[in-house]
């Protein structure tokens, strides 16, 4: 607590300025959130919010059903086609329609079976099985994306919640400033002017407007967050009427900002046997190639690898068209006795059918060519995705580096200088050497600087979320991080 010496002429003026000194030198901290007791029972932590969103994602359920559908098709594809049964009357005379009149009249029963070309059944089964193996990687990628989306929304709501809290604390300060300036102005002693009262009231009105805007933005982000948490906000799961909708905009997030760890730094540190994480950037062998090799483990890339393998199997399947398709048929012809009662011999016939793939230029060759082009197209998708991941890494890593520099600037220079400005303006005003407007402007500048610093802290965690997604393929490391972070939140 700083003490100032200034000339006073009345006890009223002294007490007003002393209170003003105490109010203006009170610092508003970033994470001091004085929540009410009735809000603590519905506090949402970062980890719990992300975990609930992942568990309640209907996309994952639909993806599992799609995988089951492909697996069922894979088993069905390996089955032989059903045999064909035929039944008919052959060579029935049209003059009498008597079954026993002509020797060639028969009741014919036939059965035929087609055998698919080459190994097409086994290859088709293999292709579908490989396609189904891509779905678990798709779900892993989806969970990692949900963590980024929901985590970013949580951080946005947290940022707005803490900004509102900071402004509310400053609003209380300005209300007290108005009371002090009015008391000082009414005492007719000192240099307080009516202009000072009007300015303090104007700043209070502007703070109210900022609060309304931030609350509006917070409600918007909470609405976007709530779509990932179905029924999670309801205190009573049996009540889903319109009154429970109000709970969506009254949720409270944990007052602690999550401190996420960079997965790729630990991966590189362990793979390169580094003792210090900061020495990673000094290593000359940290190249694009060494970073890109980790992206090959990304679930989205692994899913494309399965897709490529499946399309390569499709080439082999298309090549089976060069082989003939075989068929076997058997027929039994029953003949009635002749009109004289003599017995007629029944007839049996068997045959084999197969096609001759002679004109392959305009069908089989083009089918194989098409399958090859499909494979190359999927390979192009993989290249583009790798480039996208690498570009995202370069962008996020660069932004994170600059953001850390800004954090240091705020913590070591900017915020201390703004606080010094607040104290200096207060000293000048209490010694009748400065204006009240300078005190107000310095307090607003401090509020803005603290909100900007909060934005830096929040944006840092959002960028870390983006970077961790790029290395989502290292599931063991990710799982350990989630467990460690959950324990940290519980403490």
C-alpha cells in the first residue's frame, strides 16, 4: 500500500482522497474469480467438458454402424452366388396338349451354378475388410478434432467469463469513484470539477455497454458449446421443458485456466535424447522431414493409408475381369409313358458355360486403368493432407512463438509500466498536479491491458490444442497427458 502526502483543508477532502488512493492502487488480478457459493455446484472444468463432448458425440456412433455395415458386406462378399433352379414343360404338343403324346415332351428340372471370375470373391472380401479398418482411425481423428473444437469453445467462454469478471470489478471501482468525486465536489474544497463527475459516469456507462456486449458474445459461445453436450447442462434429466433452457446461459466454468502441455516437444525431446525442451529449436537436425515423419502416424493419414490399400486391392479385383466366368448346369427331364403304356427313359444332361474375354480393350483394360487412377488420386489426397498438416504446424508454431514473446513483454514491461502510470497519475492528482481524467484513463488502460493479457493466455492454450491435434497419432502420449491433466484439475 502506497502512502501519499498532499495538501488538504478539510477532513472530508482527506478521507475522499485517501479512499481514492486505496481504490486506484488496488490491482485486479487475472484469475481471482470470486464465485458465489450457489455457482460452484455447476462448475465445468476443461477436461470434463472435452471428455463429455467426446463421449456424447453421435458421429462416433454412426461411424461404428458404418464400420459394422462394411464388415457385414465383407463377409457377404465372400459367399458364392446362389444357384438357379429352373422348372418347365418342354416340347408339349399344341394340338392336344397331351403330356404322353410325343416322345420329346418332358417335365424338365434344371439347376445351374455360376463361379465368379478368378479370385474375385476373396479379393472383394479383402478389399471391404481393409475399408472397414479405416473407421477406427476416423473415430480417433474425430475425437481429436472434437477436443480442439470443444476445447477452443471452452476457452472462448472462459475468456469472456473472466473478462466480464474483470470489468465488473472495475465497474464497482468506478461507482465508488463517482461517489468520491461527488463528495469532493460537494465539499467545494479541492480541484474536483463537474466535468470529472460526468467523465466518471460516462466511463461507467461505457463499462456497462462492454458488459452487455461480452455477455451477448458469451451466450453465443455457450450456445455453440451446448450442442456438444446434450443434456449435460440439465440439473434434472427428467425435466426438459423450456425453463431448463435458461440453464444453458448460466453455466460457470472453472476459474483455473488449463495449462496444456505440448505433445510434440516431449516426443522430439525423447526421440532426440534432449535434456531441455528449449534446446529443441537449437538442434540442427530438426528438419521438415523429421517433423513430417510424425504426421504419418496421424489417424487421418492412417485412414487414408487404409483407403489407398483398399484401392490397390481394387486394381487386383479389376484384373480378375481378364479371367473367364464359369458356370455349371444340370438338367433332368421326366417323360411319361407312351399312349400304348410303354415306358420312356428319362433324360439327364449336364454342361459347362464360360465366357471368352476376347474384346478386352474397351472394357477390362479401361476398368483396370480406372482403378489405377483411383489409387493415384487417393495418394494425392494423402500428399495434400501431409502438406496441410505441415503448414498448420508451421503456422501454429510460429504464432505460439510470437505469442510467448508478447506474454513476456506484458509480464515484464507493459503491465508494470501501466501500473506505474496508474500510481503516477494518482500521485499527481492527489498533489493537485494532475487531472482526474488522467486517473480514469490510466485505470481504463490497466483494465484493457489485463484483458489483453488474459487473451494472450487463452490464445496460447488454443494454439497448443491445434498443435497437439497434429500429433494425435501418438495415442499413448495423448492418453497419458489427458490422465495427468485430469488429476491436475482434480487437485
